[in-house]
């Protein structure tokens, strides 16, 4: 079952009925629940219904010189709900963080149709339990997030990218270490090789005032990172229809992990230890708190009408 409600009240009724029948919900189509409910430029906050696409949200807030500082792939088709569910991010994650860094409050509908609220609409908010973390990266397994309030950031006056071609992974490792030890603070720190016929490249991105960006570009050049660059590697990698795998490692072991991919094309967030690659998926080595995850699932969705936990 894939319900497509017109509003939150309709979704509540649909889920309550499905829960009483123990009918499975494959996913919820939120495309009709897509309004910007409130944007307060002076407070730098905005509340939206989560069926809105990120691109449309950025367009609306950009009219006031602000933005939600996340940049996952395909913003024209990716909704706020999908970003929260999967905790997706993009190359600016190194300097800007992830969706959890900007989420102030949310409204969700549980399996039995109950509408719950967590957090608030102001930056300084400490009331109640922080239930929001259950939904970020929860893949819709415990409820449907229908509204979200975010803190925004000013659009940067300038943004510029520079790169360096690396002869080997060892060269890349030394250059990444030099960048991290330097006084520069890039918003983007990507290492990529998006096809077998393209070189291994490091890309740095800087954003802020024009003077600040120019100062950082000059210092990056002293480290040998001075080739003209862009985020075209992102578009090329995610433009491929083939699915990509994600690997999370310590940033200090990033190059070692890439070496283990045996030449597969990849894009790596070198400062965060996140590698997206194509090829055979690597087995998980971390231990998940499975008992806790199952208890949460049973508490919020006792009839298991939402998608099962992906372990």
C-alpha cells in the first residue's frame, strides 16, 4: 500500500485504518503535502511540509539570501522527508554538517495515526525528550515525518573550488593530511575517481566573504592545491543509474579503505570518512544495538505496518 494523502489529517486517518487491519505500508507519497508554512528571515528559521523538494525549499529561502546548508544529490527530485529518513548529505558536509545540525523540530504521524511533535521553532529549545533523533536516518520505520522546522544560514558571498591531481593514493593521503593540519577551513574536502579513465583528484571548496575565500585559496595554492575545479564529479557520479554503496570509516583510514575497493569508481568525503563507491558492497564490521532498535520499532509500530528495520 502506498497512500498519497492530501493533508496530515488525511494521512492520520489512512494510517489508523491500515494499522487496525495490520496492512503493510510500503511507503507514503507526500507529494501533496509540500507547503512552506513559515519563513522568518529575521530569526533565520523556516517550517515546511516535508513533501517539498529541497530545490524548491532552497529557491524560496534563497529569495531572502538564506539557505538550508545541506546539498545531497538530485535536489530537484529529493524531498525533505527523504533527506530526513536517509540522513543524506553532500560534498559540503565537511564544513556545513548534516540535516540533524539544522533540524529544530518536527511533526510526525505514527502507525496508529497519532500526530506527535518534537522540538520547537526556535534555536534555543530544551523542552521535552529529543525524539527527533529517532526519525533522522530512520528510513520511515517508526513514523512519517510530515513537518520540519530548520535553522537556516546566510548564503555565502563567494564560493570557489580548487583541486589537485594525485599520482597515487599515498600522494592523496599526504595532501589530505597537509590540508587538515593547515589553517584553511574548507567546506568541501573530496577525493574522487569517478571512472577508470579519469585521474585521482582532491577537490577543496571554500565559502564565505570574498576576502576570506581569496585568503584560503592563496593558502591552498601553497599546499599545491591550485587547479581550477568544481563539483562536476558529484553530478557525474550520481548521474550514473547504477546503485552506489556507502562505506563509513575513520577519516584516518580513508585511503586504506579506498585501496580495498580494488579500483572501483568512488567519491569520498575525505574529512568525514564516508566513501560512496560502485562494486561489491563491503560487509559491516560495526556492531549495531539490535535489541534497542527492535524495542523502539515494537513500541512505535507494534503491528509493523511500516518498512522493516534494515540491518
